[in-house]
């Protein structure tokens, strides 16, 4: 629980917000890429 609170505290700084947005963006593109490959194999 303490680690989660530390991460939330870091996300409140301007740099933390930028890093959080980048991590979410990379995660979304990675998930879309994985599911896109799965759909191509099924056809």
C-alpha cells in the first residue's frame, strides 16, 4: 500500500504527470499491437 501511495505522490508533480501519460500511451499501443496480431492470425 505504501508503494502505491509513493507512486501517486510522484504522479502529482509535473514531470510525474508527463511520465504517467507516456507509460499509458505506450501500454495502449502495445495492447493494440498485440490484439492486432491476434486478429491477423485468425483470418
